[in-house]
C-alpha cells in the first residue's frame, strides 16, 4: 500500500510538473488542491504531497491566505546568480572528473550522442511537443550531470539536484513555449567541451565550460526580455 501511495504521488507530481512546464498557468495563478484532485481524479492527499515537493523545487510557492500559487519567473538578478553558482561548482566538478578520465570520457561521449539524437528528432518535427522538449532538457542536463557523477562527491551530487530545479524555473515560459529554443547552440558548446576533454586538454575544457555557461546566461537573459516583450504586445 505504501509503495502504491508513493507511485501515485509521483504520478500526480509529474502531471502537475508537465502543466507547469507547458505554461498551463500564468505566474501567480492559484493552484487549488481540491480542484486539482478533482481534475486528476485522485484524493487531495497525493496532490498535497506533490505540491510540497514542487514547493521545494521553487516551481510553486505557498502564500498565506491563498495557498499554493505558480511561482514567478526568475528575474535577471536571480538568473545571473544561478549561472554564477553553476559556474563555480561545475568548474570544480569538471576538474575532479579528470581524475577518472577513461570512464568520464566514455560517459560524456554517450551523453552527448544521446543529446544529438534527441535534437535530430526535434528538428525533424519542426514544432516539438512537450514530451520531446522535456527529453531535450533531460539530455542537456544529463551531459552536465556526468561531470558531477565523476567528481565522486555526494554533496556535489546533491548540489546538482538543487541547481537543476532552479534551472527548470529559469526555463519557464508562459506564452506557449520558448521564444527561441537554444538546443543547437547548447549542443555545439557541449561538443567543444567534449572535444577538449577527448584531447585531455584540461585547461581548455575548463575554458569551454566557462564560456558555455556564460553563453547560457546571455541567452537566458535575452529570452526573458523577449518573453516580456511578447507579453506586453499581447496586452
């Protein structure tokens, strides 16, 4: 019974997460536990448990007298701080990952190859659906997770999970999807990191990773401005 309850909660959380990432609700929208329970045809208990988990991720917030609401998008300062934090930590884990070089390179090659396959399918589709976009974000994340895994430090691995949830928030858009999906740019930047690792060029790989995260920051800030401009034109 306990196992089934956990599975149900996970299923409910995934359904709510999908709606959040599909921009089903605008920032500040109230998320009624009873209303969601009726909509998903479950009891309020797994919905309440899912909302507690999503609150930890930063995707929803609990507001006194209102209950749970959709969290606002990250502002420019928060996005900048997030990417600055990622740079400090990811440069450290890349440095450590070189100590496990052969296995690290093999896993990084595999992660990059999978991401390439996903992007080929996205470009073939033209207008990718939620499932395929989610697969892209997971493949992108898996490339970075490889660095953390081979750093062989449980606390650094925990930091990856925390930063990943905030990266989800950074990707939130509310008008039907991202104005510009930077999948191709990210993949090319990953390829450069991989090439430097493949050549065992430690310092060059560190520089390529730093440049990649700087580029992600620049694109993310621009995407936020573009989304704000579109929202203003719509009103």
